[in-house]
C-alpha cells in the first residue's frame, strides 16, 4: 500500500519510525507492505518517488533536517506541493499530519479534498478538516468509494473514535465525557499536591506539555476542538466552537484544588458532549468517578450507554508514538477493508 505523508514533524516522523519498526510484523501478520512514496513539509521541502522513499534515510534526516540532504535518484522529484501530491501522486492513501487550524482548517482541508477527489483514502492526525467539515468530507469519501479515518484526532492512539462509532454499535450512546487535554490534567495533579497554578504551569512548560502560549490548553480550546469531532463522528451532529460552553482552569487556584483533594474530590477539566450540546469546564469529581483517578498527562473518555452503562477508556492522549499508532491502526483498517 503506497502512502503520501503530509507533515514530517513530531507526528509525521513518529509515523515513519513506526512503519519502519513494524514492517516485518505488518507483512507477516497482516499481509501489508506499506511504502512511503511522498513526504511534504511546509519549510523543509518535498520528496516524491513512485518507487518508494527510503525510510532509514528519512529518519536520519529527522523531523527538523532539510530534505535537500536526501540523495537524488532517477525517479525522485522535489518540486510538487502538498496539493499536487494529494491529487497526482501514485499513493493509495494520504496521511495528513500537518499543523492544525481550527479556524479555517486550511491548508489541510484543501489537501484532503484533493486526495478524496483523486480516489485516495485519507487518514488524519490533523483535527481541523474533520472538526469543521466532517459531514462534507465523509460524503465526498463515500462518493469516491474511499475511506476517511480519524482515530488519531482525539486521544491520539487510544481508540475512542472507533469505540464510539464501531465497537459500541447496537448501544445507544447518550453522552461522552472525559479528560481530553493532558496538559491541564498534569497541572491539576500538581495543584492537588500543593503547587500553585503558576508553578504547575511552569513545570508543564518545562516538560514540554504546555506551549510558551498555553492558552489553547489551559483555557479549554484544545478540548473543545476534540468535542467538535466527537459530536460529528459519534452523534452525527455538526457543531461550531461558538456552540460550546468553554471554561478553562486558569481561574482555579492551587488552594482550591488542594482543599478539594483533601476532602475526597479531584478537579479535572471535563469535556462533555451529548446529542443536545457540549461543554468544557473544571469539575470536582468524587473519588468513585472513574475519571477522578486519571493522573499525569493521560486522557480518558467515558461513553454513557443504555446497555452497558458507563464505559471508560484510559490511555495516552498525545505524543508522537501514540499518535502514530492511531494513524497505523487506521491504515490497517483501510487495508483490511480493501482486501475484503
């Protein structure tokens, strides 16, 4: 199966590394031989070779190195942009792992549309296209008789999209609620232990969990963006960011969180979506709630169902390897469907 990869930062590089590490297993256990035929970046160049790119060489170049270091070959091209790769490359699958834009979803949205129009399957780590245009893209995929998959857009490789759309088929899901931002969960854990909000934020930034501008995390917008996707994928209801009531954790002080923990309650930034609405807000959870014990940078999601009651999935919600696994799981699904 030939693959075009858009983006070669932490996630794109992690995906290439996982393909390399799992190549023998994919071939022997799944009869899948993945071959990377194109890689595109915004600033370091593009590489296209219908005969396949060498993964070891790409991994040596790394997630920051210039593609000028990749050796020339008789079929290698360097002058295509991402849209041309999506539309004209020989890839059967396009993997979009570029930067997320939750305002317009561009340029990823145009790239995905070009891939679908050319008959390519699409796998997304990029949240923007499905957060803003899920129904339209699924309709385009169906019209082209290809698959659009997005497991890595919510909780990275932890399979919450597949659980909500496939594994719980036959059950009525009335709500999904969870911890969808690892940065804030890590910070709240430090605040439970007695640290102030500012000290917890500085610690999260030092460890790389929080950006220099942490507003997307601490103000709740990252979690809200994931609710856009869950609402569309699980409940078939497209909502906008303006439809979500969003409150972050920046209004919480360490003393409040510490005192709550001493009294048996644990503050978590809880993102909730139902067929009727969505919200993000810090909530003091009793110790009996399965989300209360989720610590560190882990994420968790509880599906509320009529048949099974509450079903909770806990796992890593970010990181190159976890996100790369989400992409790989979608690739395997597409391969298995294509072979059936």
